[in-house]
C-alpha cells in the first residue's frame, strides 16, 4: 500500500476490486494493520448513484488524547472507459482535482493537499509509528478466505487474530492511530 508520510491511504481502485462499486449503496469498513497491529480503521457508505463516499472514523490526538468524530462526504467522479464500463475517481475536497487515492490524516485529501498540511516533523513522527509499508486488511475478505477456523476442536491462531481485529473494529475505532 502506498503511504505518504505515514498517512493511511484509500484507493478507489481497491474499493472497486473488492466489489464496493458494484451496487448503488454499499456499506463497508477497512482496517489498516502493520504486522499484527491495527493502526487505523474507517467505515464508509458508498453512494454510487449520487457519486459520493461518506467516510466515518475517529481521529485521536496523541498529544491530548482527544477524540474527534469525523463524518463527511467526498465526491466521486466517473469517466467512461474506452474498453467499456466506468472508471471512478475521488474528487479532492480541497483542490477539486480528480485522484485515485486519498490520504487520510485528519481529513481525506489528495496526495498534494495531504503533504501541504503536514510539517516534516509531524510527518516523521507519523512515519515512525505507521511505517511506509503499512498494509490494509478488509476483514470480510479475510474471513471469506479462511477455510479452516478450527483445528482439533480449537480455533486456529489465524482465526483468533481475525476475531481480535474484528472485535477491535466493532468497538468503534478505538485503535485509530492517526497522529495530529
Ligand atoms: Zn487536493
């Protein structure tokens, strides 16, 4: 997964590949993890017909511990593909440019706007925490790919890890690791 200065990225191509753009209204969640640790998660509603994604997450300040609930919309754009079908884009709410990837710090912005909003000092702090090689999991997908959940009557390690992440995700973003 691409990251810019340690922020969490959300790619519209990724959402499309997972089938989130196949229906007019779809709810989902994404968890970002690094090694076994959850570093962030968001939930979202995709309103395909009205061309926007509603992002819902919590941002916790590391310095003050203060939590901020985020709930806002980012518009989509749609272009017709030469080979058929549509290509979707996010529209950065700051510069209005169409982009394939949003970077989430406090708000979701395009790469350029995301960089502008963070000083290098803050960025390096973020980088240390999250790393440049963070990757994302979609819990549903992971569950579906798990053929064996129990072995000899006991849950497998992988299944336990999944349950743990799933529970954290359900608890409402307590583990959001966005540095401000
Ligand atoms: Zn922008």
